[in-house]
């Protein structure tokens, strides 16, 4: 009962953090990177079957952290694995489960994001959830996939407030539809370009003539550099936040996690290529993927024709995978969606007070829009 009450409190606080931000998403403010249109929700959940769940943990002035879960589909993921590809920018990070993805080209669990020191606890929750699924009674090995960024500037990360049950709650809360962005879930304690960072998402749908496939991206932004929005430099000194200056310099160090979903029938090799292209979207926002940054991208396909079912894993079978020559439009889509997801993470973040009396303001969106208008964008 106590755990349920605490969970409810955390989720209510997460909703409050979201509700405190009335700023528009990037596209609502007129920013539309690229040439392709988004899906209905402009989110990773525009890829049919993909689910997202989040738990935000707030405790007094010490804890500002959380968990974000992305499920490739709502079934038994271990028994119906999805093909996946992994790409690494700068490798100063602690992402779990990547060697098996690289080796076998598949994901068999929900994909979780959290803070750096809570990866083991999140993994314990993923493993518990997987072992409990009907049909997994004989399973003795689980490759949990958990990504992270370090939220220690805002959150007392050494307390390791994330527990396995938070990971379970995020997985169980996973739904389709609109995705909460900004200071929620694994983005509760993150900072980007000196401003409050967070969770952001976006999608692109290719024209029918190019396959009609959807590409969705979700990011956990905690990195820096020289912020650029729609090609226009946006420096802290150009924006005014009365009585609440930017809490940290625009250090290039930090991390970003990128989760990519598509319904295009791709091989794990081409999913790896798709994941690698997402870093071009990060570069457009002003990052050089510095020496102190952990930049990771994971892409998976939900297409039924390439799903790794038990039958297909046990005998010779035929797959209908999209050929290399059809990848360019998907590359373009993932670059655009990644860039816009970062903007959404910044725009939807709310002001957060962290440990040691630190103040981390959200970027003043109205001033940003005015600056872009003056620049002709």
C-alpha cells in the first residue's frame, strides 16, 4: 500500500511538472525542420505498436530523477524479438545491453532510460518484468537494454533513488498516443546547453511514393555545445531570464540517448545505419559530441515481416527487407525527427530547482521565437 501511494505521488508530481510548462512544442511555435511531415502525435508512438511509459521521482530538494520506458510492441518482446541496430557517437557512457544487440542484431526487452548510477536497478526491473511474462517460464538469460545520462547537477544521484519497482511501473504505464515531454521521466534532472533539458520526441511519415513508412524518435537530452535552432545560434547572453540566470555554462560535455522506431522492414544492418544518421540531427542543434559526452542511438523495426519470432529463430525462413537503395529517405526522416525532438525537449522543459540551491531555468521560448523571426527563420 505504501509503495502504491508513493508511486501515485511521484506520478502526480510528474504531471504537475508537465502542467507547469505552457510553452508550445517546436512545431506549434512554427519550427518545422526538414521536408517530411510528422505523424498524428509527432511522437515515437506514431510508429504503430510502440508504447512509452514514464515515472518521475521527486523527493524534497534532493531527488529529481526518473525512468522512461519504450516498448517496441505490447506483446512478449522476449518471444517476439525485434531487429535492432546500435550506433555510438562519443562513448563516454554506460549503456547496458549493447554487445548482444551488436552481435545478434535484436532487442528482446523494453528499452529503458534513467540516470547513470541507476542503470543496474532499472535493469533489475526489466529482467523481473521479462521473467514474469507468460511463455518465459524457462528463460534463464535476459539481455536488458538500459541507457542513461548523468543528472547529478540537479539530482542527488548518489542516493540512487531509482529502484527496480520504478522501472516496472514505467513499463506497466506504457501507452500509445501523445508522449509527455520536458522535465519528466528520465529527463527530470537533465540539462542541455545550460538550460533545462529533458525528454523530447518527434516523428516523420514518408510520402506513399517513398514507401509511406513512419520513423519516430525519442531523446533524453543532457548535452551541450553551441545551441543552434533552425540554423540560428542561440547564445545564453542573447536571452533574458530575470533573476534566474542560466545555471551552467554551455559546456560541450554531457550525454544524449536516442531511441528510434520505424515500421519499415529493415535488417539489423540497415537499422544500424539508420541509428548512425540520427547524430546528424544532434549536430544540427550545436553538438560536436565532445570527449566527455556519451552519445548513443538505438533503432528498431516493428515490421511484422522482420520480427524474430520463435518459428523464425528455429528454422530457415525468408525475410522481405527494404533494400539499401531505399534507405536515403529514411535517413532524411531520422535526422529531421531527431533535431525536432531535441527542440521539443528544450521547449517543453519546466524550471527546476536542484540540489545545492541550484536553479535550472527552462529556455525562454518566446524570446527564442522572436530571435528566429529577426533572423528570417
